[in-house]
């Protein structure tokens, strides 16, 4: 799925967050403003930037080795490090970052640094960097940087950081935040061309990459020069969990089949059994006290189904292959199961034989005890009789 977005908001958004120059106390020693330059690659995929004592030659290619023209390259020398980010707001290519240690001194004779980027254009919304850049911690200690920080929900953070979306984003989930979420330290990237201007969807994708959800509070730091040019990744330093739901199931999958759907069948609640799916998104403020956030019909997800209150009986959660090439067994679908204490289970769809429009019965939940039973089976019929997708499809 390819969604187009050029993120442009007024610079005033930046001042929703706290930014201030480094200060070592009374009578601080003078600091040198970091050298910064931005450029665009030419027809051969290369650009040369001048940063004080350093000439930086950057080549940008696709995964097949062909030069990419029109790519934005931002580079800065701060203290002992060169930081370089390459990407493009209107293309299908993910932003990447390299950080290079320059050595204790410069020879003062325009030292040359050559960097090569091979950008991934698969455009699945967001992805983890297979080789996180070194020196992510070290550059935060360099003098001359302006430190900016903000604490808020994912939507609030996405709104605040949108000012920097002209080259996409590099995000680093640090040790403290990762420990709070029960996940690994990781660095990931998103392009600005993913979301069609939808900040809420931006937040959903950030949440999918990090395991952060609606009401969790995140403290994020980033670093600029005095002109407001971004010189670092965004650091997720701390997460304060605010989760009053019982369970949340998050579904993601690959490009094909393009449309998978999350389904929840409830026991009787106030005399009625409910089916929560794209045809009835449910509600967390009234029966069935369970809700699907949206219906993604164009690949990848995520779809989030939240159960706010449990009632006695059995809840059945399943995934249905609605339409698209292949089968649910070839979809690469994955479900993460969260409780108020964090990630509980990660399940991947079985890869056995499956027919068109089959179901993946993921799990059942005992509404009295909250016990989860992992089913993880493929079947041609839904786990609860009575749902007729052919009739629904005719009306959809």
C-alpha cells in the first residue's frame, strides 16, 4: 500500500516542546555551532556537501545499485562526529542515517568523507533498521547542540514532530523505554510519504513499531542546531504505561492478500452475543465493551481490537482473509496480544495449506478468569457459526 504525504507544518509547532542550548553552569566555555548543510542528489545519485573542514561526498542508490536522483541529504558535523541522513518526502524510499566518528582532530585541509546509502523502497509503513548506526548515545553529549524534548501521547508527539517530516524519521527506542514495554532496544525508520496526511495513522504505525498505545505517555528527545535543523534521530527515552483495557490484539500482515480482517465473537453481554468486526466496530463505553479501531483494506495493517471489560463466557478471536491474492497462510500475518502489563503473546499465522477466504482462529479468552487459550489453527469456517461473509460482501 502506498499512501502519499508531504509533511509540512509551521515552525511554531516546534515550540510546543522544550528546547534549550547546552549549559554547563556559570561562565560556560564557548561552543562551536555545528556545521550543517542540506543538498539533493543529481542524476547519478550523488551530492557533495561542504561542512567546515570536511568535504562530504554522498552516494544514494536503491537496493539494486542504481543511483537515485532527487534524494534529500542532510549532514552535520558536531564535535567529533558526522551525522548524515538520506531520504525523500515524496518517494517510496525509507530514510536512513549514518553516524561517523571523525577522529580527534582535523587536518584543517578540507578532509574528505565518502558515504554510500542503499535505500529500501518496499514502503510497508515503517521498518526496523537491520544495522542501527553506532554512536547514537555519544552524539547526544556533543556541545553546541540544542536539546529539544516533549512528553505526550503518540498522537501529540506525531503532531509535534511533524515539522521535521520533510525527510522522514529515524526513531530510537532506548533501554529504559524498551524495558517498560518488555521489548528489545531498536532503531526504526518511517518515510513522510506513508500516511496521506493522517496524524492518527502516523501514531498507529509508531505504536505498532514500539508496542506503545493510545494513552501511554512517551518522553522523546531530539537535537538541532540554532537554526532548528534536525541533527539527530528521535530518541524515545521513557514510557509511562496508562492501560486500563483488559486486552488488545494487534494484527499486521504483508502486501498480499491485501485485505485481512480481525473478528471477535463475545459471550452474552446483557443478554446479547456480539460480533465485533468491520461491519460493527463495537464500543468500549457500552456493550460489547470491545472495539475495532478501523478496517484496513489495503495491506499491512495494523488493525487493533481492544477489549475493555470481560463478561463470563468465551471470547473467540480470529482473522479472516477477505480478498486479495494468495491465502491467509501466505499472508505473513502476525498478532500481538497485550494486557495492561504489556506484551503477552506474539503469534504468527501457520503456513500450512489454506483455501481462499479461510480463517485463522488465533485464540480464545475465558471471560471469567481472563485466561488466554492459544488456538493458532487455520479453518475454512469461522469459529462461531452464523457469520456469512458472502452476504456481507454483497453489501460492503
